[in-house]
């Protein structure tokens, strides 16, 4: 099945910052969660950056680039305190002067706009007791009233924590950006995921400003990530960022915070963007390849002007503490044949207490790092002979097999049929499914006997072949096919990260073929399956309904029907089990809406392992049908490629099922998702202290003296006969040392063996 977006199998990193960019190569490994947790320019623009690398000739001629040299001038930028002025190179001066010119023109145009009355409702969220605060209705004026101006009507205990606004529950909005129409406004604090991303995104801009002042560098991009933010940059040839640079960067940032520099938003045409950023081949690449024809926004913060969709915090004064965490090298666009850049990581908070808590969190996360535990307990390792493919050692394989056994036992109870499909198929299969057009760069392909084949990156097309290989009846539905097959995806080398981002993996993958009338019952069954498994690991989870994206296949009526069915299933489940579900507008797959499931571990980090996706497109691409049992009954509603199609499969439109026949609906689902990733998550959840049923080291038997070694071996045989994972230590070490070693390896029980 297609991987969940946040499960991080795609080789494109989507950020909520300036521009989407393929994961760059980082010489220092990241923590468990992928650093691509947030979204990019918007779902309509989060396309893969897969074009060829910038050649030497292009660097010299096609893409203008400023020289990075020490020649500088002093400049005063409007709105920036004189004490913050730094000696800046010419290209920054020209960029900022153009911004100021365009900003004045834009401000004049806004002053001339009409100021009609608009109705605004303020949603203040939940109070300290978890109860909804009453909404406030306010009179406002378009192009004048801002979300920030309404905060004077709000208690300071609420307004003090606000980072950014959200309009109509969909669009993040700068607090100082004038509203343009009647709307409902809510406010997000730093403690919310979206608020934190905005805060760290703004902090990244401050880091970029400090870096420009310190290095006169060319900035690439600077997104928020799981534990802070980073900025990539090209500095003078032969130079690298050193740890001794961190303190001067932090000092500059601290000065910018005290100046309370505002974040000024401006929409700029493509022509003006090229003039503004013509000095940088990196910005020009984004402008030429990633921006829409109508242009995009830029933000000014102090002396930094950068391509960015925003939004941002009101001013840098909101940032109270800031620290550089590490630096590394990386490649532009993640391509080893492209420019080598410098990357600086940082983290920032609105108060010093949060920074102290974050440092404690990092200490605990380091202790729980699955890569460290995997090495210490001899569970798995990696080798450069096969990057991104884990070598599971005997004890690691015990855990892997125990998880599969757990899932298999539930399959038998829940009516799943386990199948196997080929690892390698002709690429015609992937062209028919539509994956070849959208996914071929992430697939491993090879030529065999003058035919092009590919290793499967997902199981769904193979399951469609299984469904369609013979006549099907409605009596067989729902048909639940499960597959533990090995999958391969060509992840960028810089994106590989322990077991959380790999090239070879297995999933508890399954696809359910059913009628439209069976959708709700099947979804509710999946919720029950999900809750049963996650309760075993003490995982709490959140549910989000991801709806129709801007580019979708099929007609709106069918999408509305599908979303309504998922909504009904979500409502029924949350009423029964308690809790709430959220809506994630426009983030569905192109072929159907989906339910994203995120869980939190012992350190309150969120991970997405499970996913439930409705798919009407693959059954159409493969022309799947079943007999309804009523020869004269019209077939189920068929999804056409009319409306706003994006051709995902064959060039010809599939035939519509005839009388007495209908097209099934396909549900993609995974409960634990990738076993490799899930093992990483539970390793850190349990901190390597495995529950007995899952433990690869259940019993260690130690002889009290060498004379009883034979007896200890007999005990081991008896325990293993009872299917227990029993080891012995008959080495020459002392007994206390053996006990300490057994404790370090996290055996559940340690027995001292001696004859009576």
C-alpha cells in the first residue's frame, strides 16, 4: 500500500517553511522522528524535486550567482534600529532596497482599498478545564482589522501564549496581516503543533539573518523540523561552519530578539522575484521550478529578505531563548553531484523553562535511541554494502517474528486471508496502476531479457491483479487480502535514518475489497483492530480525516460520499470510545480520502504508523468487477476521470461495469505499518526493556560454578522446549560480572543454576 505521509517513506521532504526540497545529506544522524514533519508550500505544490542536478555550465551561465566575498557596505533598512545594522555585501543591499520599494507601493495600494464592514467570530478554544470558551462576535473592517488587534478583547492568560491565527479552521494567518473577508478566527499557542512549527520557522529566519551577517553567505532553505529548525547555506569556498562560530551566531540572534524585528509579508511577481534573488542560484532554482506563475510571498525580518509562504510570529521579541545545537554538511537538493552546503541546526522557545525541559528531553531521547539500543542489545545493524537495509540479528529477528505472529493471530480472528505476490514485476503493472508516472524515481528498476522490471514498493497493484484474475461474486465481499511481502523504495541516501527510514522493509499490509454499503462496517472493524493492537503497547492515538486535495481524480459527488462515510465511522467510534477526531483539509490521497492515525510514545513524540485509505481509482484502473447477483440492476456509481482529473493510469478510460456487475471499493490499511519503523518506535517506547511476550531475552541461566555447566545446558533445553527464549552464560567471567552483563542486556529473568 502507499505509505502514510508522515511515516516518512517518500524521498521528498515537505516543510512548512520556505520551499519544498528533497532531503539533503546530513553527516549527523537525526533523532527517531523524521525532520520532515511539517508541510511545504501547500499541498498543491508539494511535488517531488527530482530534476537533474545543476550542471557546471548551468552554474556558470543559466543561473546567476553572486560571489561570496568580504566586500561590504553599511546600509540602513527602513524599520530596523540603527544599532542592529551590520556591514552587508552589495547583493543584500540591492535585494533589500527592492523589497522596500515594492513594499511602499503595496502599502499605498492597500491604503486605497475600500474598507467594508466584515463579521468576525473569535474562537478562543478550550479553557483550563478542557471546556470550550464561548465564541466572541466582533465588527471589523476588511484590509484594516487584524487577528492580532482582537487580542485586546481576550484575557492576557490566553493572548500571551498566542503565536499565530487560523482563519476558518483552514488557513494559518499572520497576526498582523489584515483580514480580507468575514471569517472565523482561532488562535494557536506554541504548545500546539502548528504554533510550534510557525515559531521555529520564524526562529529559522533569525538564524538565516545572523548567518548572512556573519558569513555573507547564500541561503538555501530553512524549515522547522521535529526538534527545532535548520538553515542550509553556501559560504565562501574552502570555509566551513565551526563550533566556535556558534556563540557569535547566538549573540547576533539575541540582539535581533531585543530589537523586536517585525516579520513583514509581501507578495511579489516572478519577474520581481528574479530581480530580487538573481544573485543566488539556489533561490533562482526555487523560483524557476517550484513557484506558480503568479509569484509568491517573501518576508522581511531585520536585514533578511527571503522567499517564504509564512506565516510568522509578530516580531522577534517573542523569542526568549535560542541555541545552536549542531552543524553538518549536506548537498543541495540531496544530490551528491550538486553543491555541498553547510547546515546549522538550532532550537528556540518563548521562555527559558521550555528550553531547560527540552534539554532534559534530548538527554532521555539519547538514552532511548533505537540505534544505540539496537547495537547494545545486538538486535540489528547496517552495512554500507546495502545502505538503508537492516541486518536483523537473531535477537532482533525474535522481536520481528513476535510482531508478525501477533498480527497473524488477529488475521485469523478477523477474516483476513494472507497472500504472497512477486517482488519483481514488469513496469507495465506500475504504469497501469499509475505509480510509474508519480513514483518511478523512488523505485528500483532493472532490465531482464530486454524487458524493464521493477521491485515492488507497495503491494496494492499486485492485490488488484489477484482480485481480477478470475470472476468474483458479491458473496466473496468483503475480501481482505494481507501481505507481509518485502518492499523496496529508493530513498535518498541523506534521508536514511536507522530503522525509521529504510530502503528495504515489510509492512502488515492489507487491502479490503468491498461494496460501498460495506465501507462503514469495514472502517469500524479497522478501528477495533487498531485499538486492540495499540492498547497492547499502551499507545494513545489521534485520528485525522484527510479530505479531497486540490488535484484529485473522480467526481466531487463520489468524493463527498466517501468523506461522509468516513465521517460517520469516525463519529461512531469517538462516541463509543470517547475523544475527538480532527479534519485535515485537502491532505487526502489523489485517489481518495484517508484517515491518518498518529500515536504518542513515552516521550510524547508523535509517530504515524497506521493508515486507512479509501481508493476508488485503482479498481477503475484495473477494471475490477464483481457480480452483484441482480442481472438487471445498474452498476454502482463509477468514478469517471471527469471533473479535475490527473491521469494516474492507462491512457484510455476504463469501461463502465455492465448490468449486474459493479466495481468494488478498495481500502488500503496498515496497523503497525512498517515493521522496521514500528520496532524503532517501540524500542524507544520501552527503552529496550522488553515486555516478556516480546522479549528476545526472556531467561538467562548462570551456573554458580563451572561444575554445573552441564546442568545449566540441560535447563536451557527444557526452557526452550517450552518455547521460551533462554540463554546461558558459561563463559569464564565471574558470576557478578555475568549478572551485570545480563542486566545490561535486559533479560527479564536471571536464574542461578546449581544442582540440589
